[in-house]
C-alpha cells in the first residue's frame, strides 16, 4: 500500500531535487521542504505540519521536544483534529480530537513553482473506524508552503447517511513570552469559556494571558493576529469555511500535567486554531464536501 511506503520510496516517487525530500522521524516518514521562500517539515503520520518559516524569519510553530510513544501524536505544529474537536460530545472515552492524528496518510501528489511547494495528503475512514464513528468519509489536506503557508482540509461524505462534523487545524504558534503577546481580531465577540463551565462571555480589546486560557470564539470569520514584540513580528491567520476559532494556553499547572510539554514551555507557545467547533457544526449530506482553510503569514513589527 502507498500509505506504508518508506522515506526512500517516497523520495523516488515524489521528491523534487534540492527542494522536497523525505526522511525518517521516530520511525515515520516526514517531508522536508526548502525552496526560495521558506523551509518546512510535514509528518505523514497525522498529516501534521511540524515546522514552517519564511526565509529571513525564525520558526513560526512551537513543537514539543518530548517525543511520545509510537501510537501517540506529537504535540505542536499543526495537528489535524477530525471528525470531532476536543472531547467526543457523547462519549469521553473516545480519543480526544478524533482518530486521524495517529494515522499514516497517503501522499497523492507534490508540485513546485520555485517559490512554492505543494503537497496533497489523503486518508479515509475504514471499517475498523465504525466502532468510533459510524460513517464513511474521505479526507484530504492540501498544503502549499511559500512565503505564506496555506492549508486546506477537505472532507467528503462518501456514505449514504448525513453526518455532523467538528474539526480543527490546531496551530501551536511559537512566541517569545506568553505574558508579553497579544492576540488581535476578537474584540467584541462572544466566546465560550471552557475554564468556567462554558460560560458565554464577551471579549473586550485584544486577548492577553496571565493564566489558563481555553476559549471557543463564536462567529469569528475574520483574520487574527498574534502580536509578539519580543520577536518583532505578527503572525496573521486568515481563514474560510470556519465561523469559530479556539485560543488556548495551558499555563503552568496544566502544562505540568500534560506529560509531553516541558513545564516552562507554556511560555513559548499559544494556540490560535482555525476550527469548526462549539456551535459551529458542519452537517454534510451524502456526496457533499466541506473545506476548512487557513492561511498563515508573518508580518514585521
């Protein structure tokens, strides 16, 4: 099966000389990109972007240095959460954030324009998945890495029943100091505060951090900016196919409980996630598709 090809086989079929190749990380293949505009790494396990930065900018994503067991996802980068976000709505014993994060996705294609490198990865539900989720679907992630990073997560209902879907491009952004940054783009919006029993609250001004933050922002369709004076940059996230966003930082106490995050690394990361979460539920009829899209840029200052 193509999904089980090793790095050497993938390189022979999909590599692009001096721009895109494949290596092994923890026994799983990852794609590396080095083009005129950026560098990036993408794991085929979970279709997870691990690293990306434009030329002349430092790394955009935080990635934990603690490696999990073989059957566990790496924390950081941009995990794909699917077909539910966070805890399953009716059965908390099911895997958090769904069951695609530890699956090897198939690589369908690669392409280059010189300034950008494109990859398309794909997976689908299997008969074994029906114990977790009794529907049929095809899922693809299209990645375009250049001076911007574009991610398009497309779900197609390939079964004969409609289903509800929540999902996320769960971006972990690297920051200089969580207490010095601000996240803009949410002023005036309501959010569900998961640290306060999902109480509905309203954001005033930019988001700042002095403790655990875990919020689902409602009716958010515009851009967000992670403003980081310590690194002298703003990370700009624009999106489509989404009317919710999640902002999260575990702070010290929760970080110490996670097991796969160094205790003080909560200071170096913030999640601003492009989602269909909370009340933003996608219902897909048989044959229908939905695309969740995020575009990430780095701006100076």
